[in-house]
């Protein structure tokens, strides 16, 4: 079973990378670009076949390693 | 004082640290590979700077899971002294031994230059050879040194006197211009609640000899050696 874990900086945590990308897009002439936030997408192949158990395992992995809960939030989806 | 330096793959400042410690203590620190699991007979554990595991995922995230970390945790829980410099600081926050996190520098630039640190308190083993309020120079070399913690944590750190060093001007002013990486409240280094675990981004170990361009970092190592001599 394939899982996709999306990790984003929490709201309120400064994302200078997102800011730079936003400025670059505006510089390229794209109009109306608001806040840009950059995150990570982690794709995982799991032996687990039960989607509920797989999702729970993914959340546990995110809490322990994939995300830093001080600065990031995560979302786990079965792909 | 018996000191150990933990070596993670991708670390590159362990020899600088060994020189600084040997200068102060008169003997070579033990180099401990990250896969080891014991730290017996050690008074001070140092996590040096570098790029452990290539900074994959987040700086220090992989190293925080290393086998040696259980022994470091036990050492800290027993009241042992621990110091993390640069990547070592990042590893200590990732391991939960210090609060907060180190974000990408606000400027997005890798900063390789000197900075000035103001000593916030001098009654700790790490700072006892400085004066409270004293400013000293230290080299910095990092891309992710922007200290972050939520406001409650920052208030607690300040309230309990756990801020070790702040980025300052050479005259000791704490302002935005001195805060090169954008750290919350100019924080360059913090202590754990028992004042025996220190994490800081700049490198005092790289200014311990006139040949290095100065000795501003030497009091930290001399102070530690004296404070932990009886340990």
C-alpha cells in the first residue's frame, strides 16, 4: 500500500523559501501571487494492506521522524 | 574533566572541538562513533558541528535517532553535561533534549562569518569564565540557525533564565542588525532547565588560539574544565 505524507511548516512559522519563490514569481510577471508556502511530499511503500492501519502507521512515522512537530504539521493519505 | 565528542557521519568539526577540549583539559577527548551505545565515565558529551547525514529530511533529524542518543539522554537525565554546537544544537532540539527548532536562516543565505554573542548569565559551568553581559566574538557557519520556538516556550526560556547567549553588536546591543540569521529574540544558545545541557549555533571552539585569530572562545572551555574538574 502506498502512502503520501505531506509535511508543511505550521501557520505562523516563517517560510523564507516560500517568500523568495513568491517574489521570484512576481518578478517573472505572474500577477496576484499571494503567500507561498513550501513543504515536503514523502511517498512510502508499506506492506500493510489495511488502509486504516496504514494511515495510523504513517501518522506515527510522521510524529517520530518525518515531521518536526515544533515547526511542522503533516497529513497522511493512502494513495 | 573527561570529555567525549560524538561523531556522526557527515560531521566535520569534531577535530576543532577536540583541539579546544585538549587545550583546556590537557588530554585528548574520547571520540565516540554514533553507533556506540555507552558513555561510561564521561563528564561532558559534545555534539559537534557539521552536516550529519547530509542534512537529509531536516538538519539533525537522522542523527537524533542514532544508537548513541539513548546514552546521551541517560547521561543528561543523570545530570551530566552536554554541549551541542551548530549541527549539535540542531540534533539536541530534534532529539527533544532542548526546546524549539532551528529554521532556515531568514535571509536564506548560508552565513559564514564572525558574530558577537552576549553572555546572558555567567553562573553556569559553560559560562563561568565569562562575565554576565560580556560580549565575545565567535565564528558562525550555518544555513539553518534561525532559532524558533512558540511564544510560550520563548517566555518560559526567558522567565527561567535559560537563554545562554544572544546575538549582539560588538558593544553588546541586542538589535535586529546583529541578528544575522533571524533568530527569535536574538537567541544564539539555550540551556535545558538544569543548566547542564547547552546548545548554540556559533563555534567558540574555533577561537581558542591567537593563531586562529583570537581566543574569545577559550573561556568557555577553561570554565567547563574548572567547573567539572571535581566531577
